[in-house]
């Protein structure tokens, strides 16, 4: 019985050891580049020096809008396999998809009610 889990154990060990090896090699190769120099601290995004405080706060609604978009975008991906096999699934799958879309619309309604979709 233990031999059937040998493959899982090997994958588990590789999954732990391989990232540690990569982190070690990275630390060895980049050991000289940890010290900040005036050249490293220069502005590189747009080429202009910043004026005032560079740490500004963004509105939380921008992040909420993005999170709601990603959540609903991922949920709608589940509609594609269902649509491909629609004719062979039968009544049970139609009822399940109706429940899924209802839950999705309830989530959309809740996000709208909470103001997560308001840009301003």
C-alpha cells in the first residue's frame, strides 16, 4: 500500500526542495545587488522626478470593482463547458445551471447594493 503513495511522496519532496534550491541559487547570484546605490534609487517609470509625497492612497472602490469583475469573470467561465454539452445533459443540468445563474445574479445584486460597482 505504501508503494502506491511513493509517486505522491516524490512529487511532494520535489515541490518542497525545488523552490528552496531556486531561492538559494538566486541569493548566491544576487548577493552583490542588495545594496542601494543612487542609480538604483532613480525614477524609472516615467523619467520625471516625483513631486510631493509619492505614497498616495487609492480609492478602495477601484480595488472592489476589479475584484468583483474577476470573481464574475471566473464564474462565467463555468458556463462554457455547460453550453458545449447542453443538449446531452438533460433536465438536471438545466436546473443546476438555473441555480448557478441565480446565485451569480444574487451576488451581482449584492455587490451593486453595497456600492462595489460605483466608480466614483
